[in-house]
C-alpha cells in the first residue's frame, strides 16, 4: 500500500505539468502593425479610456460585454495621412485568452485580422488565413454570425465565436470612440 502511495505522489507533479496552458506568441505589436499596415510609416499610440456611457453604447451595438475601459489603439499613418486604426484586444478561447489585432479603415471596414498570441491547446485553426480572410471588408452592418457570414471551425467553435464577437466589438469601439 505504501508503494502505491509513493508512485501516486511521484506521478502527481507530472500530471499537474501536463495540464498547464499552452501558449504561442506569433507577433509582437510592431510585427502585427507592419503585417496589417505594410505601407504605414508611422504608428501613433492613441490609447482610449472609455466612459461608462461609451461602454454601454458599445455593448448595445456589439451585443457582447466590453470588459475593459482601456483600449490599445494606434493610428496607422503614411506621411501624416490616416490609413486606419490598429487595435489589440483579447477574447477568451475555451479556457485561455487569445490576443489578436485588427486593422480598421478610416471608413470603418476591417482590413485584416492577426492572431498575436494563442494560449489554448486546441482550436488554433483560427490562425489560418483562409478563415481570417472572411473578416476583410466587414462593417457593423454585417451580421457577424457563425455559419452565416463567418464560417464556424469544428473543434474551435468557442474561439471562432469569441473572435467574431470581438471583431464586431472593435468595430463598435471604432464607431463610438475613434471615428472622426
């Protein structure tokens, strides 16, 4: 009996280690900015602190909760001309946060989406360009519904849904807090 207990205790740390989250960083902020706005020569930090009223309006438009008041946003410019907005956000996958960035045109259209850090063990297909391309050109007038205008990814349904909701939320932030 004592031998069994000793083996059990020996295996316990290994089990704990294997259940830890898996994380892969794919882009730094600067790298993602250059991928999404390759023609930009300047990125001007434009952090936004949302008011309670702005948060409520964003939630009303996006139909999802805006967790944070602070928004990480940059103006992408070329020779002083606004090319669009670069925003970094996080959504929950199944258990862990997914850090992603979105490029939004001055007219409020999605120009691109990049997954910057993925911490889940499964569902990484949301990184595939064939899936991410479905966001390009989207505006707030689009449905942003899985299997309607954005395909669902089997095995990554929660990540797919939450990124989809997140992009609509970022477009709402653009409309309420960044649009000039």
